[in-house]
């Protein structure tokens, strides 16, 4: 029991590596602050393209969405991060991660928005158009708000997934939370830093997981 | 060199492809094997947990909820690293393949339990009463009455979730599993050319694109059943 | 666009003049040349079996559904003209739906003010002031802050009427406004419609409320198979129809 506690819950070690962990946490927060808006906005673009009235656009968009949903995000990150420099394109690491996340997250969020739009009855847009509202006014004020409300649990769940995905940045040496914790582990020969990082992730993500569950229950 | 020539030389280099494609293809068997084992373990564990939860016993439900919430909230890579680097220091040494299998199965089980549970609770309580009143046991009722109805609600989200988690087999490359990505990475290092990554990416797309397309169809077919939800 | 009654003729007392309206969905011809002419201040009832094209006809009148052929004048304005600003024209034509189609994410006030703000570009204050006056007309001023989910069907439909009415349209089209309501709630909606009529509102109502038609409708049109089979006063159509098909249909809905 003591061996377990010493290995996994060593408060002394945790205290010593705390500055490193906090710096990693700050870096993770920056990653999320950049990547989440990119994904949410990219998803709206993907949704608009994949519901386009022009068949060729629609099919191309759906093809691209399925392609990037089939692509493991880590492979996408490694591909962009390790591949582009060979081309002579030197991107900052954050930029290559942002590209990979944009492609992955837009596809997933796009599908969620699309399901949301489909869940709004046609009569809603009809009623709005009958009062003289334009197609774009109708979309912005009537269809989209209801769509988002209907898929809010899925949007939150996917946000959680996206935050988890930021840990993949550690593989391309971005000193985010998990990377810092792993570094601290190798410096201290002790797993407590990893546990500490896991606890931090849990503290941030668990409320969101619960919230999504609650909302889903309410909508059903 | 023109831009296209440079692109082709970097990402579509036939010379490099010829040398390494067999190595990378060997990674497919690892990815597929781990994927299948994870899906089998994760889904059955999730189903068992959901079944246990429907017994309605507090001592059973609480540990299940803790397990489920924990593994839904933690990043899979964090779980993998904790198990892989932590356990040896307390005397338990597991091969990286086993660590990958355990971690991803636990994550899939947690999500599957939630989806199954949502399906089960969506079945009207009268169904339990009706089935039990005809003399069916708890297990028979669960298997023949509740589960088929729950599956309707559960299949689309379950497929999506299963695909997402199976794609995470690529995370094994971080702890030295020689799956497609692991093999492509070594080839990348040896050849100093990005073509192995292209080959790896093509293999992943060949593996997963049919699944994604199938899940889209499945979703459409089941859509009428949950219309308005 | 040719105007069958002479181009540029003064609008006169005709508010809605739809002529030769046709509408097909693929091979199915739903409307087969329907004339619907409504005088200012008139209340016209549209009856006909399910699937006869009542909803389609009403939706063609504000081009929510695009007619395949026909001419459409509202207060002298040619709605089929390629240069028409249809959104502007639709302000003149209110519409009330069988399923209410209230916006569930907005309260009653929000349902009424949305178009006032987006289409008429009124300030929030002006829009809310006008919306409150309109809600008072349908006797719901004290429900302004209730969401559709908190209102009874009859109240929801009256919000739907207020939403159309607030834009001060020249004519209101109602598609079976009471058929989704529990019987005890029908009266409140019909009461509001009667009050609108007394204020001189022009309306076309698809509905099978025969008693109400008798006491309030100026004219009843019987639509079947995409054509107007017969029309006249409520008395004529309900008790002494010329066409056998009309009599048969009236028989059915009386029971
Ligand atoms: N969008 C559509 N596509 C194809 N057929 C339609 C569509 N809308 C209505 N119809 C058909 O047109 C006919 C008339 O429908 P409708 O105008 O709703 O009749 P009513 O309101 O009198 O019941 C019906 O046969 C219906 O199936
Ligand atoms: Mg109808």
C-alpha cells in the first residue's frame, strides 16, 4: 500500500514539480483557447458546405468530412507536423497543430451542427419566411439557435473530446500539461506528476461530462 | 524543382515507398488486431456494466458510475502513460500492447455503458412489467425484451464512439507499439522522407473510411426511430 | 407579366387576386388552375377533403410554395414579377399555421417582436410596445413572458395570430387554425378571429368549423382534386349545394 502511495500519490514529488505542471496547464489553456474557437467556427463552415444546395459542393464537403473522421487525429498531427518541414514549409508547431485540429474538429462539429439543423421542423423556417424575414435572417434568428440548443449535449461532449485531444500535442513536443507531467515523471522517477495531471484533467472535464449528461436527459 | 516535384519527392516518393511499404503494412495487422480486441472487450464490458446497473443496487451502481465518469473524463493518452510508466515502479510490468488494450477497452467500456444505459432507460417501464408478468426471468427480459429496443437508440452513437476510440490505437506509438503509425514513424526516421507517413495515412483511410461511411448509413437508417429527439 | 383584367387597372376593392394557380410536385398536379379572388374586408372559408390542396393554395399565395403557373396580385402588386422583393411583399400577407409553428426558443413577446425588429427594423422598445398592443388584441398581454411550451394550444395559436397581426398585414391566411386544438380551446381562437373580422381584417381560412363559417364567413369555397368545385355563401354551400360532390363532403364533415 505504501509502495503504491509513494509511487502514485507522492505529495512531496507533486509539490516539487508543481511549477512545471502549472506552466504546462497554462500552455494547455492557451491551446484550448486557440483550438476550440477554430473547431467551432470551422464546424459551421463544414455544416454550411455539407448542406449546400449545389450537389457537387455538398458531396465534396461530405467526402472531406468523412475522410477526416476516418483519419486518426494523432496521424493527422504527425503528418502535418513532420511532413510539412520536408516541403521546406517551416510552420510554428502551434500552427501545424492548429491545422490538424481544424481539419479534425470541423468535421466532427460540422456533423453535429448538421444533425441540429435537421432536428428543427421545417415549419419554423416557413413561419419566419411568412413574416418577410430573409433566408439568412431566418437561419440566424430561428433555425440556428434551435439547432444549437437541440445538440448542446453533443457540442459539449465534443468539446470535451477536443480538450482531451490537446494532449496529443505532447507527442510533437509541445510542453502542454501532459507533456510537462511526463517530463516531470522522467526527472523524478515517480508517476505522481502524471497522476497530478490526470487529476487536473478530471477536475476540468468531469463537470462538462456531467453537464452534457444532464442536458441530454432534459432534452429527451 | 517545381513545387509539385518537391511535393511528390517528399510525400509520394516511389523509391522510399518500395523500400518501406511492407514494414508499414506489417503495422496494419497490429492496428487491426488491437482494434478488434478493444472493440470486443470494451463493448462487452460496457454491456455487462449497463446490465448490472439496471439491477438498481446501490453498492453495484456507485462503483460503475465512478468507473464510467473517470474514464469518460480522462484523456486516453494520460491513461496510457499512467499505466505504462506507473505500474512497473510498483513491480507490475505489462507489455505495451497490453497497456494499450487495457486503456482503450476501459475508455470504450465507459462510453458504451452510458450509451447502453441511455437506451435501457428509454424503454418504457411497462415493458419490464409485461415481460416479468409472463414469467420471464430478469436475464431473459433483459436479453429478449429490453436490449432489442435499447439497441435502436444505442446503435448510431455507439458506432461513432467505437470508431473514434479504435482510431486511438495510433496512440500506442507513444509507448512503442509498432502499429501503422509506429512503423511509419520509424521508416520516416530512417528514410528522412515523408512518404512513409503518406503510406500510413493511406492505410488508415483504407481501414477506417468504410467504417465511417457505414456509420453514416446506419445513422440514416436508424434516424426515423429517434425522430424528434 | 400579363394582367388578365387589364394591366395597370386600379386595385379597386380586390385585395387578393390569384388566377389560374397551378402547382405540381413531380408528376403529381396538386392545384389545377385555381382562382381565388378576395375583396377587401372579406372573410373567405376554404373547405375540402384532406389532400385536396388547401394548404398548398394558401402557401402559393405568399410564394412560400412556388406556383408552377398562374398570376398573383396582392393589393394591385404583381407577386410573380421577377423584380418583386418577396420578403417585402410578405409583410402584407400574414400567415397562421395549423401546428402554430411558434419559435420555441423565444417567449410570446419574442415571437411577435422578431419580425418587427428584423423586417421592419423597429427598435427593441418600439417593437415591444407594438407587440404588447397586439398581444392585447388576442387577450394575452399577461402571457408576454411565457414560452410556447408553457402555453395551452389555444394560447399558442393566438400568439401565432398576434405574430402575423403585428406586421399590420392587409390580409391574413390561416391554414386550419383550430384543427390541432382540443375542442374546449377552439372557442378562444375563433373568438379572436371574429373580433378581427369586426375590425375589418381580410382573411382566407382553411377550416371545417361549419358553425363559425355560417355566422362569420362571407363566402365558402369547396376545393377538391386541385380545383374549386363550388362556391357561394355558407348557407348555399352547406344546405343547398349544386354539386353532388359538395353535398357528399358536407355530409361527411357534419358528422
Ligand atoms: N412538398 C410536397 N411534395 C410532394 N407532395 C406534396 C407536398 N406538399 C403537399 N403534397 C401533396 O399535395 C397534395 C395536397 O396537399 P395539401 O395542400 O397539404 O392538402 P390539404 O391541405 O388540403 O390537406 C397532397 O396529395 C400532398 O401529398
Ligand atoms: Mg392542409
